[in-house]
C-alpha cells in the first residue's frame, strides 16, 4: 500500500461540505465559520469553491510546496507505520494506492470505497491525521464488513472504529510528534477499555468481539 498525495479544489470543496454532516463532532470548524460569515450556512458547492479560491489567493497557497512537505514528512514514518499496523491487524492492505487529498478544512473526511481521505493544509501533525485515517481503513478491511454483515449498526461500528484509534497512543506514539490521539469525548470509556485489553495480551480480534458484543446489545 502506497499513498499518493494530491490537491484538487473540487475534492477540497467536497470535504468541506461533507464534514458539515459529521457524526462525531457537530461543531463548525474554523474554516466553515469563516465561510458562514460571508455566505451564511448554505454550503452550496459553487459558493464554497469561490470561497476556497479566494482563500488560496489571500494565503498565496502553493499546492506543490505543501504536497512536497507533507509527503516528505510521511516518508520518515511510512515503513515503521506499515510494518506495525499490518502486524496488529494481521492483513496486508488489499489496495495498492490510497490518495491523500489536501483540504483547507480542519475536519477531514474519508472514503474507503474509493480509496481516499483528506489532510489539512499547513498541519505540522499531518502524519497523525494520516495514521488516524489509515487505522479506519485497516479496521474496515480486517473487521468492518464482517461486523456490519453480522448486524452491528453503522453508529455502533462508528464507535468501534473511532475508539480503536487509541492504538495509535499505544503502539505508534514515537511516530506522532508528541501529540496523542485524543479521540472524541463520547468514546472515552471505550478507549480506556481498549487500552486495558490491549495491554493485557495485544490481540485485536478478541477486543473487536468484546466491543461488538457490548455495542450490539
């Protein structure tokens, strides 16, 4: 599995609009708030695109420079991350290339079916976002389809995959630049349980079964 880094203003617009419907955090991002000051809370794609273009001009946005910075930063941890995550999930990622699109928005969405996700422009912790999103991708391919087919609701599966990012703090902290993955407040108890279970024997499948059993009831 390799990451391809790209900037596409239309994908940027997609992320900004899609993230207004986020399940885990309903609060507007800073970028969305700036947009609302000018266009109200109607996130029309044409208006969002004009706004993004304006911000690009104001900030002298250089896509190539930003892409180079993020890609070079990722290269420093890529091999270590891949080795560890595939050992944890016991799979080799089944897709050859995943595209990482840049976005101006602080909230980053993803699309596993189409193999892409977003990373915020200018973030010094882009590697943390990349690893967080990739854990969602690995979780789906290793366990997600089975859980959903087994009757776990989409909301319950969301709780599972978000809580599992606690694994970043347990197994990837040296790759995270000193910034832990905090997750969402509603998942604090699940993350604490995952931490306890993982440190006990470091086997992921039994943890997934425990979470699915609890959340499926």
